C-alpha cells in the first residue's frame, strides 16, 4: 500500500508545486473569478429607482397656470418636474430627456410617446399625483415594498454560476493543458519508462485538482458572502459534495479532451469547443430558461447546467442533496463516462 | 569464463519498425553483453532512437523479438522497468521543480536505489540541488536526466544522444559519469552521432544507417577494417589538369582514394611515404595544393567509406 501511495504523493506534490509556482495559474484560478464577481457585482448592483423627468409647458402668456401646475406636482416622489416654455418642452420630449409634457388647461393634456416605457410610467404617476393634489382620495390604503432581499438579487444568481464556470475552467484547463504539455515535452514517456504505474500518474492529476479546489471555492464564496452578502442557505457539507463532484466531472472531461492531442493548440481548440456552448447555455450569467423550450432537455443535460442548478439549489434555496439528485447524477454520469472513454483512448507515448 | 557471463544483457532479432512511408528500423539483430558499453553510431534519421525505444519497451516493434535480462515486453514490464535506467533524447523533465524535487520524485518509483544525496554527488549537482530545472544549463539538465536514470541503481542504462548539443566540457562530464557506471559493472546502450564519443566510451559499436547495421565491432576493430591507419585530405587549385583516382591509388602506401570535386581523401598505411609521393606527382603536373591535412583514421572515416556520407550532415 505504501509502495503505491508514495509515488502517488510525490507526483501530486510535483504537480501542485509546478502549478503554484506559475503566477498565471494563480491569476486564473484565484484572482480572475474574484475580479469578474466584483465587476459584475458593481455593474448590476441594485439602485433605488431613478426619478422620472417630466416638463410642464408654459404657453406664451400663460406662465402662471404652468407654474401652479408645477407647484402641485413638485414634491411628488419619483417625479422631477421642470416648468419650461412650450417649444422647449416639446423639444425635450422629442429628444427623450423628459418622459412626458403636461399642458395646463381644461382638460389638462398629457403629451407622451406610448411606445416608451418611461413615458407610460410617467403618465400614470403624473396623473395620480395631479388628481391627488386636486383632492382625489384613495379608496383603499396601500403600501409599497421594493424587493432587495438577499438571495433574489442578480449577484446572488451570478455567484453560483461563476463558481460553476470556474470549476469547469480550472478542471478542464488544469488537466488538459498539463497532460498535453507533459506528452509534448516527452515527460510522460520518460515517466512511463520508470516503474511508475499509469494509474498513479492519472490519479495524481485528480488529487492535485482536489487539493486546489478547497482554496479556490473558499476564496470566491467567502468573498461573495462577505462583500455582497450572498447567502448559503443549504448545508456546507452538501455544498462541498456538489463542488467536489463538479470538479471531478470536469477533470474527467478535461482528461478526455486531452487524451489524444499532441499539441497545446489542438487541446485548446477542443476545450473551447466543449466549453463555449456551456458558457452561453448553462445559465452562468443569465437564466437558461431564456432559451426556447425545445432546447431545454439538451441544456439540462449539459454538465455545467446541472452543476449550476445544484449549486444554486444549495446556496439560494437551501435544497438538500436528495432534492438535487437529478443534477448531481448528471454530473456524475458525465464524469464517469468521460473518464472511461479517456482511459480507453489515451495516448501514452 | 563462467557460463553466466556470456548470457547477453540484451538480445534482439529481426527487429522491424515501420512508420507510414518509412521503415525506421529494417531488420536488426543485436546482442549486448552484460557489463559492456554498447554504442549505436549513425547520422540523424538512422533509426537509433526508434531502436532504443523498442528495447526500452516504449514502442512496439512491428516484427522481431526482444529479450532483456532474460525477460520480455510486455509480460515482465514492471520487473524490467525496475532494472532499467533511461534517458530519452530531448526531454524537459520539469520547469519549476528543484533538482532535489525531481530526483525525489523519480526515486519514489523504485523499491531500491540511491538516496537523492548519493545520486546528486554522482552527477556533481550538489550545488544546484535547490535550483529550478528551468534555470539549469544544458549540461546540468543532461546530468539531471542521467541522475534520474541512475537513481534506481539500474542494471542496464539506455542513453539516447546523451551529449548532443553540449559543449566539450559538459560532454566530458557526461562521459565520466557513464564510464563510472560501466566500471561498476553496469551495462550501457547509448546512441550518438559523435564518433569521438563512440571511440572513447564504447566497448563495441554498431554503425547504423537507414535502419540497418552496416558494421559491428570494437572501435579498434572497425577502424582496422579500413585497412589503413591514417587519412590524408587535400584540396587542389583549379587550372592544371588534376590527377585521377587511379594515379593516386598507385602511389606507395595509399590504400584508397575518394574524390569530391577539388577535394580528395586518401586512406593510407604510411603517411611518411604517401605524402612525398603525392607532392612529387603534383609538382610534375604543376598543380597547386590549397590545403593538406592528415589524421588518424576514425569511425567517421569508416562511415564515410561505407556510405560516402559524413555522420554529421548525412
Ligand atoms: N513517430 C514517427 N512517425 C513517423 N516517422 C518517424 C517517427 N519517428 C521516427 N520516424 C522516422 O524514422 C526514421 C528514424 O528515426 P529515428 O529513430 O528518430 O532516427 P535517429 O534517432 O537515428 O535520428 C526517420 O526517418 C524518422 O523520420
Ligand atoms: Mg534520435
């Protein structure tokens, strides 16, 4: 047993050392997902609703009427009101810098573009404010709550997706590149000429991958929880199991893409071919529900979709592993099948 | 002599390896004796690497039979690998591992062997023990490759072009390490296209070209087979009618002549008789000599006489 484990340990250590001594590896594994999380977190942070700009048109000679309407509307939450000469108000409406123009008189005329969403909102808000100011009473008391709850913001949706994408990238690149590089520089052949077992060689890649997984996940998730308050509603153990299964699944796929390739260019091409559809389809940045129903069975069968669903299930919905049996099984199946095929067709020398 | 001593370390018969449109090895028979240093000498593309990689069990022959230390690929693969040491042609073992880390890795594969410290001393890399491999010079890297091959105390050492691209001093360091291994009773198979290397290190040499063995024997025997000890090379200026080969062979002490344009190459028994005869002949013709060199016959001269080509640029 020790006889088998010592070479395995040395191979794993060698692999880890070579990785950790390369700044670019550290960047892609640790820094890049964080930078992406920060950038997207800032870009899509939830802002308080911005005010809607409207104008009150003052026809020549009826400035006073316009001012009184302006005074009635001033102080309405979410409305920014300007009293302008009629020609200027019309121009602003044309340019889109105001959403609606109020023309005082009887009747009061609202001029607005029915194709603009902000104009439609302005129409409702302005009329409501004006009628209330003139004495209309609400029939029933109401209250407003804008939604900013933890767990349903964009950043909460994004972080598990980023983690899934990261597990895919590191798993595939980490294994695929290293295998092809060792093959190209004949290190693999040299190792085979020693009494090393092939299984030790392949297992060392998997172990090295798992050793990096812990820090990698903790950095991203820890940061997201602290900086953005992203929730972790399910059990940490369940989360760890899903992360490990995801990492192994993509390690298998990485090994498969690298199993024949002789050049780094070749394996990069293959990996991009495999990963590209998943970046788009698997719900990393936006929900995969946006794609047509006919595509859904295919999308659901992709390993990254399954991993993202499982990660979101645990983090956001607090789902148990049992409840996530479907996506987890899909990941396991991908991992096992890729590994089996990779071993069958692997080019050793 | 005890009967054990005559059991060969390596025996192969009828070895053939074909790639799509080339026959890299075209029916090779070899016997390497236990304890000898055996050289495969040949130009690039002769089939040396293909041959040793088949012997090392890294490439499967299309035909033929290989027996090493009484065992065979692939049945005895693991047992064999524990007893063979290998340095491949052009391998980058690692970039950002230290010398010690690489050696510890290779040592872990073998049930017995040198300690890392011992093998560092054997290849004189103690001072570089903590240096990353990517920071080593070519000679140091090659010595590290040798150390990896030696760390499991092999019975048979395979070295594919161990000194190609090295400066003369690094080359001598490698030779010293190999010589020490054979003095300790180890068997070595090495490939090279440097005739000095084969002459210095090898007990026996197989001269290879186009996947075949052209000549086999000790360097001394092979050179003696030329039937002459010395080589005279000269070049003539143009103008006057140059002498033909037949006239030169007729000179006293000359064995053979080869002409390549204005350049001539004569193998001779006795330089002190051949050169005066040559000078006298040229003087009578009024032909001017632009260059004259004589040297002891080498394996290079043998290769040239067998193939008409040089080892280096063939
Ligand atoms: N993997 C290969 N595929 C195709 N041809 C090869 C391969 N390896 C070697 N050859 C060819 O076989 C011949 C012998 O090559 P090699 O054994 O490397 O010669 P040497 O080591 O003596 O330089 C050459 O013509 C070479 O081009
Ligand atoms: Mg070669």
